[in-house]
C-alpha cells in the first residue's frame, strides 16, 4: 500500500487522535489542534506541515535501528 504525504499525515493524525481520546493529554490536544487542516488546505500551524515533510525525509534516510526502543544511551 502506498500513501501520499497527506494521506500518511492524516493516518498519523487519526492514530494520535485515538490516543488522545484515551488520555485527554493537554499537550497532545494542543498538537492535534495545530496539526488540523483548515478550509484553505493548510494546517492550523503552518510549521506542522513543514515539520512533517522534514520527518519524511529523515525517515527515508533512517535504518531499522533508528526505530528500536533504546532503554539506555549507548
């Protein structure tokens, strides 16, 4: 399955919103508000979309070890 950048963003939004529903975390609520799309197609905080695109680039250059749980600094 391939997702566009926007579809992947929306999937991440749904994931975080589901987590927010079970925690009512103020920080996560703020983040979701900033990430929300407006009528003009941009995000409420335009920096969020730019950070998302930067994150995609970082992910493309990462390897599997970058996503493993690390319980201590190496």
